[in-house]
C-alpha cells in the first residue's frame, strides 16, 4: 500500500497541557481512515495539524511526500489545493448562496471562465445528492443534512486527492446520517479519494472505515482494522466498541 500521510512522534502542547505525546500513524492511498477516541483527546487537533491549520511542537507530519516541518510557503499553498475539508458544522458562508460557496475556490485558484465554473458547480451539486435548484439557496434556507452536502460539494470543488471530514454525521438524524455514509463510500469509489474522518458515530465507524487509530491518554493505543480490536486492553475501547457508549 502507498502511504500518503505519515505521522511520526507528534507532540502537541497547549500551555502546560500535553495533548499528544508521540503519536505515530500512517494512512494509505484509497482508504477511509478514522481518528477515534474520547472527547478532548485531540482528534480534531491532529486533523487540523495535518491540513496545516494548527502547529505541532514535536515530531513530523508528511503528506503526499511533503514534510510539513520544512515546506515553503508556495509549496504549502499548492499542497492545500490537493485536499478538501468538511468542517463539523459545514462552515458555509451565510451571506453566499450554495453555488457561490462552491465557486469560491474555483475563482481563487483557477483561471476558468464563469461558464465553466457554473458547469463544475452543477456537477459537484449533483454528485453529493443535491438538486440543481438548490444552487441559488442560502445556508439559512436548507436543512442540516443539505448543509453537510453543500459543504462537501465545496470541499470537492478542486478535485482533491484527499478529503478530510470532521464529525460528518454530527447533528444529523439517523436516516440522514446513513445516507451520508453511503455518499462517502460512493464518492471514494467514484473519485478515487483517500478519506480521513473524525467521528463518534459508531454505526458510521463500522460501516465506512477501513482502518483507524484510537487516541487516548495522549497516545495512539490502537491502529488497524476491526479484526484485532478485541485484543486491546483499554477501558475506552471496551466501553466504546463493546458497549456502544
């Protein structure tokens, strides 16, 4: 398997609080990989560090062959165009329509004409399961599930190789959550994506993940598939996977 993300010895400190103390994991091309663990363990922090939104105080993170400790400003800007991010609450711009939200990156990073941008918007809208009539709606006019899909369409605007999802089913009803899980699986196959996902949704975790890392007490206490999770002695793993807290 081709490793496209490698985290080695990552240490994270906020003030006098150590959040991560030597994290190690690797993510392979084409897989759906989960970052799991109890609330406050630093899952979202690690995801934000991988996408260069937060700094880490020790160790290395390599993504698509780039060492984030030694990356230039120009290379970092280019690298950011290789991935899309779906934030937990969508983070859509409320003053822009759905179509205008999706168009932002296309206008910022490409020289495409407006007619081509509009065609791309229509395609992205369609592959996430929204209607073309939704393009002119504002975020305040659509449901929570539609906001997630619109934010996902925006994350896919530049045809990324990587997709990062922070609690993608949070706030959705069970039917919408399972619909979103199916969408993620279909997009992986359709677009050849590698997907990294933070989640507490046990059903989503079982249905979508190929492998995952469990962070607890500042360390990664397990990395792998579901095949060997029962062999790990951990109060969190016992409660989460066996009792479904």
